[in-house]
C-alpha cells in the first residue's frame, strides 16, 4: 500500500495541527494504521494507531489527552489531530500500515510493512 502524509508545517506552541494520511493500492485489505514520529537523534516512536475497522484505537502516553487518531474508512484515510502542541512534539511524522495485526494497532514500528515518506511538524515558542 502507498501512503502519503500531508499537513505538516510550523505551528506555535499551544496550537493545533491536523495531519492526513491517504492510502492507495491495497485498499481492500484489513490494515491497521498508525502514526509514528522521529525527532533528530531519537528513535522512531509510536504516536497513535487505529484498527482496520476503526473500533480499536491506541495512543502513546506522551500525547494522550492532546492528540486524537481517527480513520475515515470510506476514503481509506487516517488523521492525526494534534492539540496543545509542545516543542517536544517537533518531529517528522510518519504514517504506517500493518496488514497482519489488523484488529489491534501495534506500537512496534517493526510490525508495520508500509510507510509514508513523512511530514515535518515544527513547534516553536
């Protein structure tokens, strides 16, 4: 499946941003989808994920209460709604798809078989 992220950019601390991931190709399979992020000098980390049917969601503790992950099944589109952004949220954000563990989104990057190119989010004070 091909994944394309959009919506990154500069945002002031305390502000909001919405990222979008559009999937194409393997659109009829049961893929769990997720957002990961990677800051300079740090490992890629799980942000949030959604099961193939949108029924199961998961968020990392660092973003819980500020970020929301949703999925628009009709267009096979994944969203990351980010509120109360902090400088620590600055990173490249990646969309990923997992065709095996489709019922519960995994938190491990190695479980995902498809990745987008990433979109940069920079939070400034």
